[in-house]
C-alpha cells in the first residue's frame, strides 16, 4: 500500500514565530522532514522527522516577557508615612529661598554703592 502523507505539526521557530501546521501531500513530497525548528516536506522516509521528540509546540518561556511581576504588598510599608518626597520638597524650598536672598542682597548692595545722580530741571 502507498504510504499516507504526513501532517507536520505547527511549531514555534528559533525566532519565536509561530509556523502553522501543514499537510505533506504534494506529489512525492509526502514525509515531514527537517528539524524541530524548521520542518518541510520531503520524499525520503529515512529522513522523516520524529515529531514526538519536539518540544517547541508551546509558547517559549523567553517570549513571556512584558508582564509586570506580581506585586507583593509589604505589610510594614505604609505609604501615608513615606516622607521621601517631603524631604526633597523641603531641600528644594530651602535652596530656592537661599538663591532669592542672594539675588536681592546683591541688588540691594549695588543700589547702595551707586553714586547719587542729581536731577536737573
């Protein structure tokens, strides 16, 4: 009896792309050959791919990225008692006040040391 055409299962290739399943029923190319990461139809039974050894039929683990890690709430952390932002605001406010005091002091000293001009009518 003539051999029945093979069915190549769909798989994820080395680039993570899904290659859909296909039937090998084109003329004399009736066997599923190649590797687990690249299968194709061929005409020699001795080069047939044993698909039961392949493990790339499911989504590869390295493709499961982009999901944020599950959040574990720390029972000791109380966001209402977090003073980090308050400290930054205080420091920036003190620096801003010091800069303004310096500017007004310089302007005051320049005005005080400037010679008086007489107004002519």
